């Protein structure tokens, strides 16, 4: 502190009271006497000073107990005189001179006491977490002298260690005197009591899970040597003007003595004192502290740390292509470091940007129409550029620090479908700030843009609509035997995505007999069923029995020219009789009647014709029903008796019967004239 500025005596480099720097000194005692020979001078290789801090149970001479916190070296400081000299007296040495072959006695070299003192200047700073700073407490030091020289008697290796404090010393009787050494006092530890800021670290907040980027707040941690009033200011070099007082002079606790490690911390949110976000730049954080105690006012040295601020960035960009799925959309996912207005421009495949994407804040890129930034998109490279417009633009206000999505359905700004291809996108954003850059020359519209516009591909690959195989399902009636090919008919299928569908029934001549679906939209990725309920064709007539083909055609509503077609064959036999059972006419049987039971596949006119025993039906496969009619009102060549003569039915039951129900018809054993017929196995047809 300045001389005379405090309640205690002023200090100097001599009196060891309240100095900003102190000398650490050590003298070297010696003895260099080679009996019978004249000794030679021996060089001192090194004097080493190790500063240590006192802790509980410290042993100054044990480095494991008092590890060094600062080390000084003085290399080759001098030499020990020869001639039998020691540091305490002047003597004589007798030796045999081998040159003259005589005994000689000579006076020792002048010995003026210990060599030195050898001193180093210490400002109280030590190594703290990889940096240099002052930590309050009591200190001492070890002094080590080392020599490793070759003398007349060979190699001389000597190492000696002493420690301070460890005894007594002189002190001046009147402070400030450099020559007075009247007082002998006990050696005291070196007391360090100074304001200091050290162990400073600046750590940004990391945004993004895939590619982390630095964002505000910037967390600044530090340690104070003692409780003090602390200041943390932000400036924007080369200007020294303070743009933000993060800590405008507030009391902060110190790290603690003797071995405290309390860390203080504050954060800068990237804004100035008016709350405006600052533009991208390399900012300077300045840290210092001050306090007053019994020694007076003290102020730490100023410490600084650089903070690279880029407030608005886009990271974790991911693209999901537009494929042929039922609900497929192209998805662009990204994360912003701050809430902002986001622009996504999608360009045709092969687009190149001839203006740099790495300086979006450059006002020369501002555009008054269309996209707010003109990156000079070209469809033919940049040597001979051909300007190209985006096929679609997206503008949205998005939140920060959370993944957000932009969706694209593959349509352009005019709602026209775009063909398959790898489309080029560019994404950039801005946030408003009066500390930003004027947009399009407006002093009232200032923005901070993302420093870099990001670009990539959005693949569009719809291809053809995927169609499953058609599964035809016909109604089954009866059980003895079960009969199929009966209406209603179900046709089940599925589509890979929403599509326009045509579903038709074709006969064996590939002619359309029934249109079930005519260019109607059907959903994708779900089961679909089409129904032909009655077996009636587009002409209003029931179709004849046979094998038919169901044909399904599907096309994307956006690309109708790409048509997928699949077919399946299925039988149609609408009019069937099943579950036929007869009951004979027996004596004593209930009602004394014979009966026939059956089930029809649909409502039909039915004839039950009963013929004499032994009747034969000729040409059944080619000519049915017999005689070309339902009820046999007469005889014909298709029906003959046992002798080969044509015969007709003896009794006919004719009428309209309902389908899908059990029908029973009784016969009392009489012919059409009401006469009882004789016993026998009578032949019948049911048509």
C-alpha cells in the first residue's frame, strides 16, 4: 500500500512490513580445506527457493507436508573460494608443492563470511488451479543449495536445505532504514493479505444434443482471496466502454483461509444494460475487487477473460424425406439457441448458392421481395449463373432450446405437386435487437441474424403407390354341401399411402361388367374392403355364372400418371340349391306323406318334378333343365322310361321360394289327377 496510508507503519522492501513485494534471500556457508593440498574453488550449480503455505501440522522441511506453491531458481550464482578458506575465518595451509618438490605454507584466500545473500523477488502470487493468483494466508520458504562439481579430490556433490521461518533475524529499529540492524527478532511467517481475483473460468451454456453449440448464459466462476466488493463488467474491444455491468460492485465472499476453495459465480446473458441482445462478437469480461482493512484501501489487479458470443444459432438439423407412406411428409427438425423468426427456402434439385452463406448479417444480402436474404441461387453453377426461385417458402416463429419441426407436403407455393428429387433447402433466422444490424437500410428495423445459413437436401421419393394382393371373399350357404360364389362379394386390400382408386369386375372376355369404385380416394396403411352386394352388373342384369376378375388400380392424387394395378380371379355362381333332404312316404308315418327339404342361395322360382320309377335323364351336362323348362308339362327325348320311351312328370310342384331359408315341400303320393300312385322308388328333379 502507499507509504503512510494506513493505521500501521509503512513498509518497504527492507523492513518486511506491508509490502507489495518481498525478497526471499539465503546465504551459503561453506568450508573448502583440503588437508595437505591447496584447495581449488568449487562452483555452486543452483540455489532453489520453494514457497509453501502453512496448513495444520505443517513441517517446513518436509515437501510432502508443505508442498511448494511457487518455485524460483538461481542457476550458477557463484563459487566457493579455494585455498583452505571457510566462511568463518582466515587461515594458513601447509602443503607439498609437487612442481618444486618443496614444502610450502600459504595464507588462505580472503573469507568474508557466507556467500550471497542470493535473493529472489516474490509478489505473493502462487499457482492456483492452473493460473497465477494471490491467496491469503501465512507462507514460508525452503532454500536449497546444490553443487555437483569436479575438484582435486574428484566429484563433489553437495545439497543443503534450510527453511524460513526457522530462527531469528535482524530488524530495523526505525522503520524505513535500510542500514539499521539493531533489533534481533524471531522470524515470522510471510503474511499475504491482499485483494485478488483468480481461478477464473468462463463456460457457455451448451445447446443441442447432437451437435452442441455455445450459447448464453455464459457462466463465469472465480475465487476471491478475501471478502471484498466485486466488479464484473463486459466490454466490446477495441472499445473500452462498458456495455454491461454484470456485477456492479457487490459484496462477495472470499475463498477462505488457510486452504479455502469457495468459488463464486455470475452469468452474462449476452445482453447490454438496456436488455438488448448483443450481436456476434468477441467480448471482454473484466473482473476486479476492492476492500479496506487495518492496512487501508486495497484493490486487486484487473483480470480479464474473452467471451465469444454468437447469440443465434441453428443446430441439430435432421431431415426426414418425403416417401410413399400414407401420411408421408418431409420433416425438417432443428433447434434454435434463442426464440426467433425462422425462414426455410426450398429450391429445385441442383441449386447452387453463389453468395456466401457464412455472413448472413451482411446487409448486402438483404432483399426487399421474396426471401429476406438473397443468396444468389443458381441452377447452372456460379460461372454462368441462372437465377432460380424457391419452389416453396416457410416462415415461422419458433421457440429456442427445444427441437422444432417444419413440414413439407411436396407442393410448391402454387399448390402444385413437385416431382421426385433431392431438393435443396437453406435455413436461417433472426431476432429483433436495437444492437443488431439495420435490415434493408431501415434504422427502425434492426436484427441479429444467424451468422451462418445452413443448407442441405430434402429428398422426395414418392414412387408408385404400393398395393397389396386382393383377397376375394364370397358368401357361403348351406352345409350339405356348402356352396360358394354367392353374393355379396367382399374384396379386401390395403394401400401404402392415400390414393385414387378404381375397382372393377371384368368377365372372361376382359369386359367391364361392374364398376365398384370410380376414381375415389382411399386411405393408406389400413385395411380396405369393397363390396359387390348383389351380383348385378352395370346394365342392371344379374351376371351369369362363371369366373370373373377383380381389377384394382391405384394412383397418387399428386402424380396420377403413376398407376399401380393388381387383379385376382374369383368364381360367381349366384343360384344354387343345397341342404337337399327327402322323406319317404311310409305306411303309418306321420301324415302319410313324402317330403323334400332344401335351401336356396337366393330367391328363385322352383319346380319339383316327380317322375315314374326307373326314369332316366339324358344329356344332363349339355341340356339342363330337362326339356328346357322348369316344370315338365309334357314328355321329351331328354327324359325316358325303363323301356326307352319318353316320359313326363306324374306330379309337379311349382312356385316362388325365398332364398337363405329352409324350404319343405310335401307329396301325398298322388299324381296330377289325384290318383294314388303305386309303391316304388320315384325319380325327381328340383330346378
